[in-house]
C-alpha cells in the first residue's frame, strides 16, 4: 500500500516571505543593509568551487568536485544521495567541522574556510546548530542540562540559559521529562531533545544529518514536522542530509550528490513523493 509522506501544516511560504514574516523591523533593516542580502535574500550559505578529496591507498578519491551553490534566507534544503556519495562531507564543510581541499564556504558573509580552528569553533558555536542521527546526547546529563550545554559553553548567564532551555523543551513537548536522563527516553524523545539543543543558541543555520534515520516511520514523521515547524517559525535555514526521498515534498529545494557533483531537482512547490508501507 502506498502512503503519502506529508506534513500537517499548510504549504511553506517562499523563503523571502518566511524570513520577512519572522523578522522585527530592526532586524529587517539590518538584513536589507547586509552586503550579502539581495532582493531574493540569496547567499546566507554560499559555496564557491568547493572540492574535497581524500588519499586512500596512495590514490586520490574526490568526494566533492568543484561544487558551487547559494542558499537563501529561511530555505529548507534537502541533500539526497546514496551512502558514500559525500552528503555528510558536504554538511561538515558547511558546518565548519571539516575544511575543503580547495574552494571557499561562506556563512552570512563570513568566509569560514579562511578562519583558523579557534575562530571557526567560536563561529560554529554562535551560528550553527546540529541535529545528528545518533542524537549525541550526553548520558550523564539530564534533558535540561543537555539542552543548556551550548549556551553554558558560550558563557551566557545561568538564569537566561535555564529559562531558554525550559522554553524550548516546552516547544518540543518535553517539559514533563526535563529532569530525566537520556537512557529513560524513547528515540523520538531523544531526537526532540537534540532539536531543542540545536536551537538554543538561536543559530542562523541548522544542519540535520539523517535526523529520522534511527526512528520508525510515524515517529520520524513527527520529528520532521517539529524540526520543520520550529526552524520555519524562526526564519532559519535548515539543511538536511538524508537518503530518504519521502522528505522531498516538504523541502524548498532538493539537491542530489552524484559522482562528486551537486545537481538540483526542480520540483513543483506542492510536490510530494510516496513511500511503500
């Protein structure tokens, strides 16, 4: 039986519209005056001639080959490709976890590939949130403590950090599990904690690497809807790596990695794929 994979909220607004709807007047003025902003708000994430190669058994393996692209404000971008195609590598380059063999990566007008390790770490801490397939929660910390950790590392006031964590945990529906430890949570609950942690520093960009990969279909659908809603509400960029084509119908743009090249699928806005149940 074929079951459509769709979210229960109305169709997503176009990126410019979403960003404008979620900015204060002062933020809108700053955005309009930004050197990387255009009428279409293009360039929050920008890759210029990015190549990534590895040495394997004395031979060079090119994972990404001269990739150039630009993402606009508030876009939900899906990266598709088979295992080993370079999806996670590309995500790590955008997040400043890895550096390219050649080319530049820009986030909000900042060339992160030209930063040193310390500068890149501080930039990542302030501007990028991560959601991983394996959740990556610290088992000895409670739900609240896991969510608070990024702001604590940034040296923010304790009262503010605690309040912000509790607000986010309420938004993800886990205020009743705030003092629980990760091993007492279901997979879906752990991923909700990870989403709250990714958003606590109010990042420009959220990067999600197979966020539903360890979840069953229904739980994965709920987590995807939550991630989409929370990032869309705040006008943030969401870049998601997956091998699941079921998420295509809720993305603004879809790219496929093939033989080191990034190819864009030009799909109708209301496009929705189906999966076999």
